[in-house]
């Protein structure tokens, strides 16, 4: 019984993966922006004062001088002074303050 | 001060402080539960402050329980909280409500009657007529039929040709177009249509009355063309006001004599100057000119008035010229005559005609010899000549 259940779960995961791949392929063919697939985050910066992340995000660590954000495929570490999350919604996250360093880490 | 913040202020904003070990999780749960938070600041380790809508504050209870954090409101902001403060002052609320109700109700009454376009008919006359009909200042707008008002006004004000009534908010606008003096005279007068010029009748349009001449007849000046009478089947004669238009065809002749020999002024370029005095239009200047030569005189003067007399000091400039002979051909004279005739037509004939139309233009030579030629330019013009004359 357990084997059957596991098979079903694996099938679902495979189906999801194949659907995602199909979506990406379709976007590639039509030369559309990659963030439309929903698997990627789009990062926009205005000098070193504002950082906008569009896509699924969640906050991992949050301090005055350090913020760690989980994007769809990567972790993002922001170092700076007087960092502040100005907006937080399902689609975007806006960080303001003086940003000194941004580093990325694969999940 | 951001515009976005001011808009958010209308809904009511609260500033919340959250204390606990998992503040990051707290923020993420807010996002997942559709609680919009902004301006998130870390006060110290484990304490964050953020802003949120007041209506979402109850949703935090579940998040507090999950993350084992404590939340408290630091500040309340917005229009909602400002008015919430006065909720127990019932008298003020009643007054505000009463004021609103009264102001809404008062817009349903006429507070001003505005009469425009009247000069002979006075404002009071119009307002009196309206009052008799039941429309006055303080009357409720509901149920007023502007068409009925117009009908009543037109029946009462005979000097008005057109009346418009419009209710604009609390103002009743009455616009009046009055009759002109010609219209007023014409209304009460029976009479005929006569001709102002003699000619052959080309068209008669009788709107009212009986035409007594026919198309093609020659008619003298000041003769009746449309009679202000109507003959009924029972041989009754009704006096009416004749209306209509009468068109006649007339010939206008421009005649002139032109000589083939023409002179042209040719200035030699030599000039002479002189001065003089002009006292009461009697002119005296130093004359040293050669009488055998011809001159064009240019005069400049400045006037002084002394004991009722006008004294002008003049300066003269004499331009010497010689006359140069040249001859015109017959065709050139014809063209010249045509252009002179056209000037005569547009300056002297057409301004004195009504609804005129030039039918033909003919040119004929009346006299011709070696030196000069006499020409007639004949215009055939169709024009309206009817005018009304009361009996």
C-alpha cells in the first residue's frame, strides 16, 4: 500500500516538474520575460537605496543591518544600515535604507 | 508626507510593536494571511515595529498564537480614529446630521430667479407672472413643469417672441428674446407690398395677400404689387398684412468717354523747396517757380490758433515732372472701361440693391472717332424691390 502511495506522490511531483518545464520552454520560444513563468524572482535596484524583489519571497532573518530573504531559487543576503522593509505583499518586497552589500546563495 | 500614506490614512492605520523570538516568521505569516504590513523596522533584537490597516488587526491574534509573540498598538492614525473620538458627543453628531439634511433639502427649493435678455419687459413683470402661476422664491422644485411655465409666460408677455426656462440647482433661469420694433409694428398693421424701384417683374412670392401684377410686367416705382387683401369664396374681402417678396430685372448703365491719347507723368528728379503761411485758409508762399514747368506739390504744415484765427506755417516741396504722351489700343480702352464699370458696380450699384444678382454684362460703343471713343457698359441685375407700407 505504501509503495502505491509513494508512486502516486512521485507521479504528481514529476507531473508538476514537467508542467514547469513546458511553461519555461513556451516562454523561451516566444522570447517572453522569464519572470512570467513564476519560477524566478525579478530584482530591481535604485542606486543603493531601494531594492524591489518581485516574485515569491519570504523573510528569513531581519535585523537593522542585515536581511536574509528567500527568493524562489536563491537566498539573498543584504547588508547595510537602517534597513527597513517598506512594503510586503504576496507579489513583492521592497527594502529601503543604505545597502552596502548583496550576496546570493543557492538553495 | 506621501500621497499613498494619506490615502491609507482614510481607512485608519495602526502602528504595532511585536515582541518575540520569531519575528521573521511573524512577517511571513502576515504575508501569507493577506495582512498588508509596511514600514517594518527592527527596534532591537526580537522587537519589530510596523504599520498596518486597523481593520486587519484582529487577524494578528492567530499569528501571535502561532509564533508566541506579543503585539501591542503604539499609535492610531487616520480619519476613522479622529471621528471615533467624538462618537459619544451625540449633540454634535445630531447637529452635523441635521446640517447635512437641511443643506440637502434646501437644494430642492428655488432661492433665486434670474431673468436675462429683457430690456422692455421688467424683471418685476416676469416675477409677478411667475408668482401668479405659483412659482416664487422658496417654492419646491419638485413638481414644477418648465414647459407649463413657458406657456404661461408666453400667454402673459406679448412683447416676447421666445422664452426659455431652466432650473439650474437653486436658480430659476428665465431667458427672454423680445420682439423688435419692426416686428411689433408689423404685427398690428394691415398693408401692401410696393416696389421701391421700377423694372420688369421677374418673380413674385406672395406669402400673404393677393398679387395684382404678373411676372413680365413692367412696373413703375411705388406701385402695389402684393395687395394686403384676401378675397374669400363668399366674395368677402379680408384686410391682412401683405407678406412676400418681389424681384425685378433692371438695367444699370455705366457710360464714359476715353481718348486714345493718354499722358503719363515722368518725374525729372529735380525738386524745389519753399515756405509759406496759411491764415484762415488763405495761402501765401514764396513763389520762385518757373511757370513753363509742371510741378507736384507736397505740403507740410503746423497750426497755431490765435484769437480765433488759425495760422499755419507751411513747408512746400515741388517735384518737377514732364508729361509723356502714349496711345492706347481699342482693346486696352475696352479693358479699362470694364474695370471702371466693375468698380462702379461694386461701389455704387450693388450696395444700394437687396438680394441682387448680376445676370448679364454687355459693352457697346456709342461714339467713335480718331481721338476718342464713348462706351456704355450695361449690367442686367435681378433684385428684390418689395417693401411694406401700412394703410
